[in-house]
C-alpha cells in the first residue's frame, strides 16, 4: 500500500515466529506491514478463523461474533482477508478492540482483494499486521492461495472452520492445521446446506464440533476464571512440567526442545504454552520461550 514501508523477517532470525518455525515447510521470508513483531501482537496466542468466500449472512455473523469474543480475551485472530468468512473474522476482531493478522497470497504492494484495502488499513492502524511470504510485485496466483493457508494455520494454536463447502480452501487449512499438530474446530450448520458439506465431513474425520468459544477454551484447557491466581495454585501437572522445563533451561527454549525434554504430545505442548502466554507466565521471544 502506498506510503507504508514493507518490512521483512527471515527464517532463523531472532524475531521469526516460534510456532511458524515448527511447521514442516516454514516460509523462508515473511514480508509484513504493521506491527507484526511488536510484543502486543507477536507474544499473544493466535487462533485462525477460516471459511468460504460465498458465506451466508448466518456464517458471517458467527465468524464476526466469535472473533469479537476472542479479541476481548486478548487472543489474536488470524485469517486470509478474503471476502466472506475471512472478512467477517477480521472485522469482528477489530470490533472487539483486539488485533488481527491477515495473510495474503501476493506481494504487499497490492492488497488482494482490492475491495478490502480499507479493512487492511484499519488492521494496521489498530496494531495488527498484513503479512505474506511473497515479495512486492508478486501477483496472486491460484496455487499461492493454498500455499498461504499453511501460514494461517501455522501461526495459530488452533483453527476454526466456519462454512466450508466441499473442496473449499478452508478444508486445506484445516488439513494443514491437523498435520501441524494444531486443534481443528468446526461450527455446525444445516445438514442440507451446501456451505456445510466440507465442515461436516471434517467433524466425521475427527475435528471437534463447537457452538461457542467456551468450547474452544475447554478443549484447549484455557481457564480464564482462574488465570489471575498465583502460579503455584494455578498450574496443572502438564503446565508445571513445561513451566519447570523452561525455568531450568535458563535460556529461551523452543517448542521442539520442550517436546523432547517433557515427552509430552506436540499438540498438548502447543496448547499449554499458549495458555501460559495468555496468563503472562511465559513470554515468546525469537529464540523460544522464557519465564516472564
């Protein structure tokens, strides 16, 4: 966008997102507009909300309301800036007074789709970010939409699918999230509506059905009612194991190392770390996690 400087961070750099480092094929470069590396954005847990471009009014409302509620809890909403569910999710995060990240399939000198340029500016203005693995001048090609989906899920501890028809790009994002060891949640809809054929298939294949964000918190083990208690009173067994592992390391420790030392399931480690970051017990740095 005119007047805004495109910055970049490279894989292996101190500020490269820790969760994104863990996926099978992390992007070598991330170009960004906005506050992608700020503490308020980089250190907060992230949840992806994705779905069809041809969304119903019902689907847009659900995406918007969920994003608002996540934002109010300090969770960053990640999506792809597309028309439909993505747009509703980004707008909901802004309405909730929170921050959101939009991942584009093209260079950042050209906002795609063009009709969301004002939304992109608002995302940046409110402390969020627009990011891409493609350098300036790269146009949006068909295969790049699917490639960017791994970044949407890779940045996030969980992905929520809202309205995914059969063969939807959101189904690709859900599959990638599962392959990356992240939770996949699905908002249900009418059994005879084409927009939910893919969504319901995800549930049959093992994704978790949800009706409210509280279902997400419960499955992830995020207890906001007790987050202000003392650490000694508030950590369960897995949380204590990870807390002590990071504490004893003395230096920033990455997720792979935590998994190796604790021998916990990767999915469990991702969930627990996200919760400990929310509760200001751990802090994410470019090199890994430390005690805050």
